[in-house]
């Protein structure tokens, strides 16, 4: 049993597991009509709260404005909140590449969570790639209008230490090269990190940091989004 955000206790069931590259086990937990993806006792994401994941896409689009044939890269499918928000905001001529390293995440999206997924993975604008997002970033040269990263708990990796590269000096320099002029690197985090803000600026980005509610009205958390623009 676990307490939900309102404080009352409800049954929960681990219905699937997946092992990520570091050997850590992810758990898909069902509680009522809701789902959580967790590592041990750490909830990584939940269908109950999605405000900041949605904002990662909508605020990026608001900063970019409408661009013809916009090309976006999303690192980490998660539960698809960012992808669905991006598809709603972008035009019919856009292209969205989703890099998800853990194939079970997509299996869960198409299986137990199919009602939430709402066929977004089958949108003709979406290209799903079972690959490390760092590889796609490294292979691009001024190719993306936006790169959205929500692959871990923030700049300090929780689920996979290999994710630390994305937020390192080398990783940020690769992201800068991969963006078109005026393009945006948008990063989700569960916490503030002044050192990461400094690294973004030192790399050459114009940086805006925004604190966003996770959307839960009772006792929700505040998450941090960085929007780093290539000048």
C-alpha cells in the first residue's frame, strides 16, 4: 500500500519491470486508474502530475514561435506528456523525433497505458528511435529547432549515470552545435542547480530559468525548466 497525494491509502501493484543500461530496475506501478514509474522508493513520474512536463513543450513553443517545418528532438518519452503537448502546439508540417533508450517504456505506453498514450506514437509527424538521445545530438549539425531533455531527475542523474554526459560541458557543446540559430535547448529538472545554469551560459547559450508547478493542487512540487537559446 502507498499513500496518494491526498494522504489516503490505496492498493498499488507492480505490473512490469525493466532494466536500464546501468542495471537499475524500473517499476511500472498501477494504483487505481493511475500509473507511476519508479526506482526503488523514488517515483520518477506519475500520471497524477504532469504540469511541468507539459510546460516543457508549450513554453518552448511559445519562445520559438511558429516555424515552418519545425524539427524537434525529445529525449525521453516517459509517459508522453511532453510529446502530446508538442504535437498539439506544432503545425502539420513539423517533425518530432523521440529518443527512448528503454524499449519497455514504449511497450508500457502501447500496453497498460494505451488510453493515456492516445495514439501519439502513431502520429505521422513522430519518428520513434530506440537510441540514446546523446547519439542523435552528436550526429546533428544545426539540425534541430528545439531539443527537449527529460531523461532523468535533472542535471544530476538518478536513474542512469550515463545521462550525466548530456549536462556536462561536452554534452552542452554538442547540443549547441545540433541546434539551428535561434533554436532552444529545454531541460526539465526536479530541482534547481545554479552550477548547471552557469555551465549553460559558459557554453554560449542565452539562458532563462523558470519554476513551474507539477500541476497537483494539494501538495504539489515545483520543478525547474531551463530554456537555453542559441544566438
